[in-house]
C-alpha cells in the first residue's frame, strides 16, 4: 500500500522539473529575440549543468550559426530559477550595463544574489584609501564653507548681528563667474587662465560691492534700533537678492566647461584610486592664503586694530577717533568678497551655477560659524572644515538622503550644549529680569 503512489509522485516531480526548465527556456528565447532580430531555427543545445540554457539559431545569412547561453541563479526547483544572471553570445559575455538594460527590456527582476551584501569586507588598504579620498573631498568642501563663514564672523564680531545675505552673495559670485565665461567665449578669448583670472576679479569685486551696498542700504539705517529689526531685514534682503538674480539672469542653470580638469593620482591599488583635483588644491590654497592674510591684517595692521576696537566697544572707539562706520562697511565688503570667491570655486569645480544655490550653503556656513564660535575668525575656519568633513563622511557612510538634516541637527546640538562654539568666548550670564545685551 505504501508504494502504491510512488509512480504518481515520480510523474509529478518530472512534470514540475519540466515546468521549471520550460520557464528558463522561455526566458532564453526572449533573450534571443531581443538580441537577434532575424533569429530562426531555434534549437536546444547540450548544457553542462542545471541552471543553464543554451539555444542555437541561424542568423540573417542562414549559413551562419550562433549560440546564446543563459545562466540562471537557481536550478529547476529553486525559488530564484527565473533570476537571469548572465548571457553569453557566441562565447562572449554581455557587459553589466547590457544585462541591466536586457532585464529592464524583458521585465525581469534583478537577481537576489546581486542585491545581497558582499560576504567579505574590502581589503584594509582599500578602506583606508576610500577614507583618504573622503577626507580630501571633505576638507576642500570645508574650505568653501570657511570662506563664507568668515563673513558671518566678521560682521557679527563688529555689529552683533547676522548678515543672512552672504549665501546669496556666494550665489552671485558663482553666477558672475558663469557670465564672465560667456562674455569671454563670445569674444573668442575663453582661455582657461584668462577666464579664471577675470572671474576671480569680477566675482570678488562685484560681491564686495554688494556687501558694501547691503551695509549702507539695509543695516546702517537700522543699526541703532532693536537687534531683531536688522535680522528680519537681512532675511528679506536675501530673498530680494535671490529673486533679483532669477529675474535678471533667468531661472535656468548656467553651465561652464571643465576649466581646470586635471586630477592627480595620490594612491592606487587593485580596487580603489585616490585622486586630488587641481580645483580642490586651489580651494585649499585660496582658503589658506586668505586665512593667513586676514589673520595678519586683524592682528598686525592699523585696520585690524581699529576693527578689534570696534568689536570690543564701538562707542569708546568712536570717541577715540576710530571711523566706526567705515570699519563696519569694510567688514561687510570683505565678507561679501570672500563669499564671492567661494562661489567662483564651486562654479569651477561643479561647472554649474543657479539662482537658488546659495540658500543651503549660506545656512551651512552659518552652522560652521556657530560651531567654531561666532565672532572668532579662527573658529570660522575650523568650523567650516569640520562641517565639510562631517557632511562628506555622513554622505558616504550614512547615505545622501539625510545629510542636510544631519548638518542642521548638529547646529541644534551646538546651540543647546555649547552656544559659544568650539573657539568662542563663554557667553556672559543673563541677570534675572534683564534682557541680554
């Protein structure tokens, strides 16, 4: 009795096996139809193992024979027997890109084995090289943030207010760089050294002029009022500048060619190569040169002494003959020029500029200034480098989706736990019943 159903079981198993093989054969037939328009006389060819289907067919000239081999992830009874792994055409394997397009054309799923995480970690040397590349990218991005953050610190240190329009001045610098290239190209003078030199002069000069005008138009008339009034005016001014550029230059992106395309190999192994772009070296050199010159100017020159006196006590400085109004205007203009230079670096590096690019950069530079310590110029440089490294490492190891949210979450943590920043002086306690000065 127990062996009565054995023939039926064997028959069912054989039918199941045929059904599974038939599905693989059908997929391979679809592959042949996709790869060869005039395929005819399809015939099954011998195969070596389960999970493989080989079909022979005649090409356009009937005397020419071809063979297509389809390899699947599983055999006849596997759950993933319909996952097409690879295809060979006359012994030559299709590239990975062609396999992706072929699966998309035939509406086939991506094999689960290709979606699984690798079982073994990459070599330690490759991981170290990848981290070195991230550090290079992060420091160069941080140099851009530092150039803008210095403007925030210059203005806050001398006026106690935040100049929110520096993000838009950064954007104006990038758009001006694109305009310089378009003009020189129309004049048949678009040699990269000339474009870069003219872009630096025009962008830095125009944004410095914008910074000076911002102080004269929006800040000077409101300086003696409540501190909240200049803050609201700064936000409105940033929106006005952004819309001004959109209406004047158009909402479309402005594109530049690769003016500095060279990349230099620092380290290479079998799986990863560390590269440093000349633009990144230029950004770091510019940030270092500007930082050194600014530190010397603030610490050793007459203007620097006047700036420090105005930051310490503007009323007493004015009584002693320091031209406080001119010193404040100079700080606004200098911060605007640095923001414009940062815009030039970004436009050259990414080859693109648009009217909305300054919004997030401005807030991230503000985060860098807060992290380093508001009013501290060294703190602005350190904060910019740290924010650039933080954003780059987060994007690489935690994903791009929440990188901006992570940066602004860091801003919240700094404001809660260390509002004076890393290098800023401790804030004086607020007396009970008295508002902060």
